[in-house]
C-alpha cells in the first residue's frame, strides 16, 4: 500500500491493489471492495428515489459485511460517517443553545452597563448563532441530503503492543483508508408520502367490528 502524507493511504492505489488481488481470489470476502466501488459508481436518475434508496441500502449491507469482518480482526475499525442536513431539537441541542443564549444575554447586559462595544458585538454574534441554529431546526429543508463517507481505521501498533511492552501512547497514530463516498438527495415530502402510503396499506389488515361479529356467527353451529 502507498501512503499519501503520513497517516492516510491513497484510496485509489489501495483499492486498485485490493481489486487486482480480488480478481485472483474467488472468495466472496475478497470481492467486497470491487462491489463497493461498483455500487458507488452506479448511475441513478436524480428523480428515481426508490432506486437511490435501493442503492444506498445495498451499499450499507456491504459495509455491514466489512464491519462484521473488522470485529473479528484486531486493530481494524470501520467508521461509516453518515451525515444529513436535517437538524432537529434534541435534549443536547436545547441545553447547549439555551446555555449560549443565557450567557450571551448576561454578557450583553454587562457590556451595555460597562459600555463595552466589543462585548456587545460578541454577544450579538452569539445570539445570532442561536437564532440561526433555531431557525434551521424549525424550518426543515425540502431536499434531504444523505452522505456516507466510510473510513477504515488501521491500528499499526495493535500487534506491536502484543510483542513489545511499554509503547508510549503518543506513538500511536492510526492511518486510514477512505472507501468510496455515496450520496443521495430525497425530497422530504416524498418520504412523508411513502410513509403515509405504507401506513394506509397496513390498515387493510384491520378487521371491522361488524366483520368480526359475522365471523364469530359463522363459527357457531
């Protein structure tokens, strides 16, 4: 494997080497990197949301196989790094924003009292940040962007620590291998409509009270 810098393996060279090795190896595990590259490079129409979701799920299943393999191998860890642009209010965000807003208000009052222009500007910026974070959590985007940037963390010193005692922690600096990135954009309204249609379909399994009574009547001889 060839490194780029000091702690990151060049992804194209690394994957090319692995794929070439996979072509000579017929095992299912050996072809996993080729499958990842093939799924990530699939061309799907922007408006074909079902196909985008199917490709995303297939990609996650392949990552699940790699993650399962990593759990059996010492010194290797997979991070999926899945991100999206949909922000919501949680206990952590409410506590954090509330603390920043309260601190900014107290700072602004003190700055006005002391006639400190820099304190007023800093407090106003902090309040603006709280207002912006609250706005994006109250007004959700129409298109939800999902991005998966999987990374393999390889601990070079996992086996070294087993043989050599007393290695300083500062020596450890895990190199990484970046796997192909996958993105998709799904309209929020479309997801809601699909969820509602699925729920409406599930209502067809419910039996009305009159139908249950008629079934019981038929069973009585």
